[in-house]
């Protein structure tokens, strides 16, 4: 009984999630993706940009960030993709970004914390915090 029911629910031509996702939009929403220049961050940004969201890629390297933003824009046609340079291992850099971002009255509807860094040795940041702890807790 359950097998036939599942077959009827999920059978072609259109599974329910395909029909639902074709109507979804995030137009007017602002999404911040940390680690946006990496593979996973770029894939997340592409998905959000396809839904017409404004996407802000938070990256440590400005060149990689701009290249990722250009790829996302080219793939989706969404011109609302921007880059912010922030070193998430430095609390002062995070504070500066937050003050700069919030001072313009902008809001953040979605924050995707994709930033990851796990070195073999545990170096300390300029703030004397473990980079491994800072990177995963920001």
C-alpha cells in the first residue's frame, strides 16, 4: 500500500518540490554568505541569486571574491551580487564589517555561515584567539 502511494505522490512528470520551487522567490531579501569564494559558498550564492535575492559574498581575498561574484552573476543573470572583504578570524574585522553594514540601515534576512578553516597547527590570530575557534564561531 505505502509503496504504491509513494509512487503516485513522487511519480513523473513533476515531483511536488519541483512545482513548489518554481514559485519560490526571495526578491527583496538580503542574504549574506560567508566563505562565498569557495565551492560550497558559490553554489549557495548561485541558488540564492536564482531566487532573485540580493547576495553579499563575505570573503577574505578580494580577488577571489570578485571572481566568484562575477561567476554567480554570469550564471544567474542577477546583478544584485556584491562582495565584502572580511577576515572572520579577526574580531576587529568582523566588527568593522558589522558597523559598516548596519550604518547604512541595511538589513540581513538570511545569514549562511559557510566559513570554515581547520589548520593542522592551531595558529593564533592578531587578537590572540585560536583561528580554528574564531573561524567556526563567527
